[in-house]
């Protein structure tokens, strides 16, 4: 923590980046997506270039990111299954038929 405080006092840009990152993390953890527009504006106007670029990319898909920060739903389980299926498919690439791939996926479920 002392090193971070030293870096923050030595470089105001690091302090701004830390503050914006903490604010975004709190917004994410507390599901306060309604504050996203204000955070983006703050990041683009007063933040370092890298955080401004990140904020601009969020602005391009604002509705989806706001929903992700607000709603309790998650597609994590589905993404895990898709990842598992793709891994099995890569292991079998060029070696077996679709029927065997289907059997392996259904047997591992």
C-alpha cells in the first residue's frame, strides 16, 4: 500500500487512474449501472488516455454494458459449456465423425 501511495503522490495521472478504476469496480460490485454514463464522461474528460479509450469502447455498446452492470442475470454457465464443447472439438479435429463428437459431449455432461 505504501508503494501505491508513493506512486500516486509522484504521478497525478496514476492517482486519477486508480480513482477511476476503484469507482468502476464499486459500480460493478454494487450493480449501479445507472452511474455508468457519469463515469464514462469523467473517464473521457479527466482520465489517462488508456482509461479514456476503455470508456469510449464501453460507450459503443452502452446498453449491453449497463444491463450487465445492473441486472442479476449471467451467461457464465452457458459460456462454460460452450468452452468445454470447443475444447473437445479441438481435441478431436480431423480425427472423428460428428457422431463421436456428439457422444463425447453427451457422455461428459
